[in-house]
């Protein structure tokens, strides 16, 4: 009988440990996805801004010439 309790508690601890690892893994994946999305948004905004600036420069050149 003495062996039953330590075994079950160890098993529960292992399950808890696995659960914690899964939670950490999922949270890390979510954080990475969020970072990638933020970088993508920033990249898109930068590209749009650069395109707008180029268009403005072209318009200024056309008007001035």
C-alpha cells in the first residue's frame, strides 16, 4: 500500500508537468504568431508609405516639369 500513494502523486505531477509544458509551448507559438503578424503589418504599412511617397515625388516632378 505505501507504494500506491507516491506512484499516483508522481503520475499526477508528470501529467501536471506535461500540461505546463503544453501551455508554455502554446503561449510561445501564439507570441511568435503575434510578432510575425505585427512585423507583417509594419512591413505592409512601410511599403504603402514608400509607394505613396514615390507617387508624390512623381507627381511633383510632373507638375514642376
